[in-house]
C-alpha cells in the first residue's frame, strides 16, 4: 500500500470515529435530557428566581444574555426558544392582534412547561432567558414567575433604529415567525414585504409606512409597555442598565448586574467582560456608540427622532435622543 493510500485510509478511519463520537454525544445528551424530564415529572420542582432579559430588538439583549450564560451558577440554553413560547401563546391564537401578553394569559400549565423545559435541558431550577418579544409580555412573565428578576437593558433611539432598519432588510433572520402573517406587508414603498422583529398593538396601521416610522413605532411601543409593567414589579426584582454604560465600561457595568443577581463575578466572567468589545456576538452589527450618524440610514432616523423624545426621556436619555443618559 502506498503512502498516499495509507494516509487516505487513516483519514477515513478518523472521520468514522468522529462521526461515532458525535452520535454517542448526541444520544447521551438526549438521554440525560429525557431522564431530567422524567425526574421533573416526578418531583414537580419549582423554578427559583429565574432571570428574564427584556428590551426591544437590537438593544444589546444578546450581548447581555450571552454574558449571563457564561455563568455556571445559572441555567441557560444559550439560545432563544421562540418555538416553545409560541406553543403556549402564538399571536395567531388572538387573531394576530400582537405579541402582547398580560397576567390574565398566565396559566399553571405554562409555568410547568417552561420550568420542565429548562430543567430537562440544563438541570437547573434557576435559569436565564431572553427573546425580543418578552418586552411585550412582562406582566405575563411576572404572573408565571412572581420571584423572577427582570434585567431591562436600554439603548438610545438612534443606534437602535439603525440596527432595526438593518434587521428589516434581513427577513430570513428577523421575520421567520411572520411567514403566515395574514396581512399584505408593503413597508417602505413595497420594498419590504415581511414584518420583522415583533408585533405591538396597532401594527396594522403601519403596513404601508416608511421603515423608519415602523421602527420608531415598534421602539416606542415596547419600551412604553416595559416602563408601564415596571410599576408592578418589586424594586429588588428589577434591574435597569444602559447599553451605552456597558460599552463604555464593560467590567464595571456587568459586575453590578451580576452582583444584583447574586451571581459570582469570577475570573472567567471578568476576563469575558474585559474582552467583550473585541468579539461582537453578531458580526453584522458592530458594537459602537453613535454609529447611526455615519450610516446610510442617518437621514431617515433624524426625521423620526423627534417623535421619540418623550419615550427617550422617560427611559433616562437626554431629550435630544442622542444617547447621553440624563
């Protein structure tokens, strides 16, 4: 057998064992998940102080969620589970009115399903979760988990709208849930034909609007809902942070969040925080303040910023909406 044939055979054997390893790992993980699920069915363990990261789309929730996921002291799926939440309350169940959920929507069976799902997949009764629709469902989440802590991350309107507009141009990523939306979407003169991000109440009024107006509407609606929901949450279970503060000083900003969540800020987390800006979680959306001013959407954003002055001020931003916290 030639040297070349030997090398090919060795490579084939290596690939075979790699496939075996992946198969064994997959089945082992599934078996462990099934066993944990069966254990939960027997013990009915309660969720303990879950953490929900809330905000609107493109507001730094991914950055914060992924950082919390680094902690070994809390369970995380390291992914969003829209399909699981939609199984409970899909917007189609209410004739596509919105993604808004309130306390009256909360059912014991919802709590059981979510608690079991996280326990089966993480082995933890304390977990962290996020998706960009949770901001419209804070009263519902609080009714499900009265001891939950909500981490509300705020980002200035200019930079948020810039990223949201970019998201509207990527429906395969930000509008997969809207494939069956029973409406003809013709945003931005018909150039954008699938609704993206989330559905606030009143979304049908914007089916033919310029994209910047749609994003401004979505931004104001979700942050107003979050601020309104805040009043019913005990102060010790509510954490507010500015995206800009974390970007300016990741270590200090994240330490405060971990401390308030009673999560250890160990050396691994500290190292992660120190390098946070060097490795954006989304390569399509760089971490940079005031980037909207140098972007192609700047003119569109400037046109709608005045309409967001009140919500921006209520969120703690200067009324010129330029991103300086008041």
